[in-house]
């Protein structure tokens, strides 16, 4: 038998190639949803770990600043408590993180969720803004109330049904200062974690939550904010959350 004949017999026929391609396409279709779910779960866990790092940064900073986090400490002592009298902290929200740049190990990646469209800044100084942050901050949270909401994913919005955007967090990075009623219908949006999210608690721990569990287990049991700006006290018990 000639080498040419052997090559001919060992090669795939056109029909065999078509069958193989169909099999590969079917396998890809079957595996794609599973891979997408695995990728989404991995990002959720990574994001949860980022919030734990956020909680650690809070504790480290507080240890050196009178056991108070930046929102509680005065400006003369490195914090920004006096600015809480403003009716809209949104535009300067990123300050909360730049103040703690050393506690974050000078790594802006720790304040960006891998599922977010936003990208980390090269540093916490001139190049850092709201557009480089993925997490909101709870103004009145502290370790005296371990289950208070100290922070969380920015994909939180109003209403009973998830929207396709980032909810309270505007895309232009101008930030948002929100009074969220304890008995409200706030829910996670479809961005970042497909209708779920992570929260940081006053004791520095982080929790993965659905919209239902966030409302029932955490929001309704939160300690209402009391230090509202003059003339802007909500008519119902609420917490003040600031979004990037």
C-alpha cells in the first residue's frame, strides 16, 4: 500500500467532520450555562472577599484613630465626619477610600468588584474617583451595632423588581446620597451579580444575600440613621447609604 493511500484512509471524511462539529457545538451549548454560573459564583466570592478587606481596612484605620472609622472621625484627626452635614455626599464619596489607602495596602483593586464594568485606578491619589469604586457605604454603621450595614455592592436599587442597571449608583460617577426606608422595597439589580449582592456588616464580616433576605434579615433590622442633615430627616425610619 502506498503512503498516499494510507493518508487517504486515515483522514476524516467530510461527513465525519460535520458530525464532529455538531457534537462539539452541542457540548458547548450544554456546558456554556454551567460555565457562566461558575464564573458568576467565583466573582461573587471574590467580591465578598473584597468587602472583608474593606472591613479589615476600617478596623486598622480605627485602631490608629480613636476607634472611629473615617465617617465618624473629625477632619482634624484624618476623617470626614463634619461633611455628613451636607445633603449630598455622592460627589466626594471616594474620599472614604482614599483616606484608607495605606490600610488597603495601596491596592485600588480591592475596591472594585470583578463583575463591575468599572476598572481600578492606578493609585488612590490623583487618578482615583467614584468611577473606581464598586461599593456603597452605610453612614451610621459601627461595631457597637455588629449587624448594622456598613457597606455593600453598588448594584442596589429601589422597587420590588430588579432593573438592568446599577440602581442607586449612577453611571457617570457623580455618586448618590440615599435615604433607604427600613421597610422599603429595595432590591439588587441585574448588574454585577444577576440579582444578588454582598453586604459588609458593622462587625467587619461580609454576607452574600438575595433581595428577599437583604430586605427581611438585614434592612428591616438595621439601626435607623439619626445624624441626618438639618431639614432632611426622612418621614419614616431609614438608613443613609452613599453610592459611588
